[in-house]
C-alpha cells in the first residue's frame, strides 16, 4: 500500500513539476553524490536563520518549480558544452555578439584540447551583398509594348544567354512583367525575379543575383541585360528598365584579430 502511495506521489510530481523529457545521463546519480548533496543541505540549514515561512500552496509550487528550473538550466548548460561541470567554464566556445549579423559555429573535432584551439576575434564592418536591378515602375493596366516577338541578352557570371518572349495583343505591362519573372526564375542562371508594387497601381520587376561579392574588376557587374540583336526592330530593355542597376554587389569587409580582410561571401571558414 505504501509503495502504491509513493508511486502515485512520484507520478504526480513528475507530470506536474517536471513535464520536460528527462536526461538519464544527467539525472542519474551515485549514492555518494546524493549523500554529498544531503550533507550540503544540512550544513546550509545550520547557518540559515529560523523564520516563519509562508506555507501556502503557491509557495510550495514556487519552491519546487525553482528547483526544477535550476535542474533544467544545468542540463542545458552541460548539453551545450558536452563536458563535465569541472571543465565547463574552462572550455572555448564560438560566440557572436550579434547573431543577426554574424553567426559563429565551431566545426572542429571535439576531442581537441582547449590549448590546441586558436582564438580569433572577428568584427564585421559590412556584409557581402548581391547585385540588385529594379526596372521601371509601369502602369499595370496599360499596354506599353506592341504585340510581337522580343529578345534580349543576359550575361551572368561571365556566361551569355539569349532570352525570347512573345507579347500578345491584349498583354498589359503587368502581364509582361509576370511573364519575364517566370522566364528568369525558370532559367536557373543565378537570378531571382519578383514583382514589386508601386504607387498609383504601378509595378516593377526586381532582379537579384544569387551570387554576392564584387566580381573581379572594379565596376564590373555580376549580370548585365542588353539588346545585341540588331536585326530585331522590337526593343524592350529600355522601356522596361531591365538594365537599371539599383544596388551594386559588394564584398564583405571584416577584421580578424585587427587585420582587415575582404570576402565575396558571408561564409568564412
């Protein structure tokens, strides 16, 4: 009977105050460890002043919850470090002062001693960014291009491509922009196209390069759009504004232990 009562009390305690999944590795203790904890409690109580404490249910719940939260915090710390308490605060970790700008992650071997792991201090001056083109904002419902076949050339990452599309009799500006957005996104040449809304029922095409960083020579763009086909009288690039560079690509600038460096991506190993 006594065992049944104790089992019920234990189950009530575990479901009410410890709903989180237990970690057998951290929750298991030797008899000697439990005895040390008990002796520490007795020693601390000897020094504690005696006072009339609040015996309400809320106070009891708070005390148990405080103990369980402390246990969970210990689990989180030890799981994150993967070390014993004795070694925990002597270990080296990858840390970022601003995760929105820089995420630091250690990808080495956990068996390497702390003395063999070098220490770096990285300061980010600016992030690497892609090239962005935003076309002209055109009235969505108007028909700006005459019906016919059109073509233009795209040079992306030093590779040339020729694009063709057809404008139908009833195609409006937004129809053409939507058609071109699909054309760019399905081409898989490293450009992402989206339609952005403007004021007074206008819209534009936004082109962003998948690649970041300055491409070699200063002033060179990651991608360019132009009309090289001299035999086709139908022109569309200037009307749509596809060749307008809103933001040039730039390299990431950072300092590592005080020495300034540049990179064309935001991933540094």
